[in-house]
C-alpha cells in the first residue's frame, strides 16, 4: 500500500466517521438521509466489476453506444416506439473512429439511434457518422427532434432530427424510419456549432454557431425551420461587442438558449459555460420581428435583463420553469407563484482544478430584477470526488418539459458523481432525493492531469448529459465512453414525482 | 510590549504572504522588476506582473502574464485567429476600450504557438497607451500576456517579447501550463 493510498484510505474512514457522527444527530438526520450520506464507507476510486452507487434510483437497461463519447440524448416517441437519439463528441487519441458493428466499418463519432421502447433491452439501430476529428473537434454533439406533423410546414409522415455536424454545420435528417435516416438539408460554412434549441410548434430554431465574421466563438443564428427542407434565416444574435466590426472587449460567449415559445414570449440564454456567466432574458417577439442588422443597438433591443453570476461560474443550461406555485407562499396575497430559471454550470477541468460548477435557481418573476435564490452541489466528501479522476461538478440538466417531472424534479449530470435527482417543488430549497453513479467498464476512458509535465491518469465515470421521457425513465450518457444507462426512480424519490 | 509583539507578528505574516503570492524575478534583470498583480480577482487565478522603466524599455512597459488552464476552445487548432487574441489576451483587465492597430502575427513563446497583436488602448483617465496582446496554447490550455506602455507599438512589443523569451520566464511559463 503506497503512502498516498494509505492517506486516502485513512481520510475516507475519517470522513465516513464524520458523516456517520453528523448524521446520527437528530437535527440533521433528515438532511443527511435525503442526501444519501448513509454509505458506510466513502468510495475513493472506481474499479471494473464493482456495482453502481445508487440511492433511490436503479438501473433498468444499458447500451454501450459503441464506446463513443456522448453528449446530448433526446428521447422521442415515434408511434408506439420510443427512440433515443444520442449525440457524440469526436473520437479519442487511441480510437479516433470506433468500428460500428452494424456496418463493420470504422466511423467518426456522430449520432447513435437506439430503440428504447423496452428500456430493459435497448436496441442499437443505426449510427450516423459525424465530422472527422477528436474530442470537441469532431462528432455531432447536439440533437433535437420534431415530428413533421407538428411543424407548420413539415411532411406529416416525417420525423426530423436536427443535429450539429462537428463544429462546421447543422443538419436535418428524416428519421421516420430510425434505422434508415435520410439527410434532408445542411446549414454549413460555420464554426463551433453547439447547443441548439428547436421549437416544434413553430419551427423556430436557435442554432448556436460561430459565424465567420463575428468576433465571438459562439453566437446564435435564428432560423425558421418550419419547413425543414427549406431553412429560412431570420437573423444573427449575440451581445453588443460580439458583432462584426466592433472593437474593444468581447463579451463572453453563449452556450445555449431555451425558448418558452410564443406563449411564454421569452428566450433564456446562458452565457459563460464555467466562468463569468450570466442569464440573459430576451423578448422572443422582439428578437424574431425586430430590426435584424447586427448592430449594437439592434442586439440590445430585445434584451429584457441580464443576471450576472460570479466570475467563478458560468451558465451551460438555463431551464425555465414559469409560474411555479410555491407552497410556502400559498397564503401570501401576492407572489404565490414564481417564475424560476434553473441554471446549470459546466465543470470544464479535471480533478477540481477550478472553482466548483454547480446548480443555481433564479427567481425571475420580476424580470428586470432577477435574483439567485438557492443552489445545489454534491458534497465532495460524500464520494471523495476530487480524488476519483475526471471532472467533478455539474454539466447539464434534463430539458424535457413533460408533466411527469416538470416543476417537480430535476436531474443533473454531475460527471464523476453520476446523475443527481433533485426535489425542486420548493426551488428556494432544492433537495437531493436520489443519485446513480454507473459502474465503469473496460470501455471507460481515462482522464488525465499534468503533474510536473507528465500525464497522471485515472478512470472514472463522466456522466455528461441527462434526459427524461414522458414515461418517467431517466437516460444518462457518459463522456468517457461508458455508454447509455436507463434508470428509474425508486422509494421516496418516486413519490416526489407522484409516480406509483 | 504585547502591542509591539502583535505588530511585529502582523508585519511578519503580511510580508510572508506577500512574498508567497508571487515569485520575484531577479531584481533588475534587464531592467525588469516583478510587481504585485494589480487587478481584482476574476474567473482566472492571478498571474505575474512585471515593470520595466529603463531606457531599454522605452517610456516604461508593464507585462501581465498568466496561464488559463482548461480554456476548452480550439484544443486542436490553438489560437487560430486575431479574434481569439482580442477575446483572451486580458486587454480588458486594463480597459474595455481597445482597437487593433494592425492584423496580428504568428508567434512562438516557451515552445507554445499562437498569435500576437498590437492595440491602441484608451484608459479610463482618457490617456492612450499602446498594448500588445499575446496568446499561445498547448492542447486545451492557454498562456496569455499583455504588455502596455506609452511608447510605439514596435518598442513595447520588442521589450515584452525579449522579456517573455528570457530563459527564466520561458521556464516559468512552461511549468505554469504543464502543472509544475
């Protein structure tokens, strides 16, 4: 046993004792119980063959996704089938183009299409190759899906899958037959495409991209994709100072927007990813119908407000939950329901080498005075997560607004801390009610840090993104090539969502 | 007596922490002296700051340099264009109002490749400075530096590059990016 290992074991025993002692105090027992400190011993590293770590969540099924690094999963009901579309980062140094067993060919990571109708036995249907390139430099990270019959000018028999193509384009595929997708159109000539949003009821798409002449790496191109075969550009949008021809400081870049649609008439943009972030609240109607020339004045016009965050934190996901009834305020004559935006930062660096990225809840009811009201992070000591390897911190939340979980529960991908299930019915006091950290496999890729100029690597799960379906299944995917895990809630967490 | 002891202890602690905050380059080497990092905390940890006021540096030049570990952009392509220098080179620490004087150029510092660009910088008090922004990278990590002075851009650039390419600074920059 090395001195370092001895120290780690000694620390883990001490921490276990500390939490056991704290949790035995009646005053804090409820909190401890709900955050699953009940582990008898803190696990400091993952080993192949060990069981997953879980509380009030259990594994239903899994698929290895051909050992491709995964970003966005989107689950879509197609007739009586449920199809998971999973976007991938590029390949690794060791395996730039994994072999697709269905074709026998080495293919650059792109989009996995998996039939999850029976979640216990997911069936891999098809892989659409992405852009050649490794890590963030290739693949097809993002994916959204709309039915043709819902889009105003779509083919009613089609199912349209919008994806990024590496960093250089956005593509739309017809996946009505998910085993045989057909390319419909491509919007190319771009750089740094990323986390888009597509309103299925209108066809309006917010395509995060890098336009060649803009000064920022990522801005938002707004398109009318109501007829996916004929994309219509509406305008470019970003922050004053990012537009072509500007000088001086360049504001931080967008990561992704989420629209409340024509009824909500708001778009919530998250900027900054992991540093100097802010939430921007934008009037959707002014954004779509206002003056479109990218001048500083025109870019400023649709903005209602910005809520700056600490320089230590950024905004990866800005998930709106409008008109949430707050039980504590039920007898108040005013303000008994609140407009809430959940902001999820993205951890970027391995092994806690940057400020903790976590989850924030903002009350935006008075839109010009938005205010942060609460936060959540996984207690590091509960799993020695800074020692396990890879990233520890938040990355994203589920973005489904299906009634099963909307405004009741949120699921947060937390890299080496797996997925965390939060009871958010009182967003002023979010509470963890479950978690699941998948086991690593032989496919799980290493994560390294530089020590004296040399790589020191560890292997740990890296739960990157999470999504839910209308049935209540939770889908998590791994950045370190471990694949897709389909989960369900158990015990008290199930009751929070009102599930039988 | 007790007050004197407390005062001495406080001075000792402050001095020690001040020294620990940054390592000095050898005083007077090429006219450069390390000074305290002059900017408030932002998203990146503080770097190192240096001042030179000898004739060799023209009318006084300051250089601020720091690593940005985990920048997460352009891991493969590095600092690919002048816009990237505008965004990352810390010019905004001094003033948000700056305009490029000319297209940038390729540069290599401490075995890292990137770009350098010169700017006209308008300070808060209305005065104008010349600034040189430098951004180089290794994998997903950046090393950025910004130099400014009242002299011509060519002079500020020459003085800053000579200093940054010195053996001691090159070694520190390599260690800063490589996790030393």
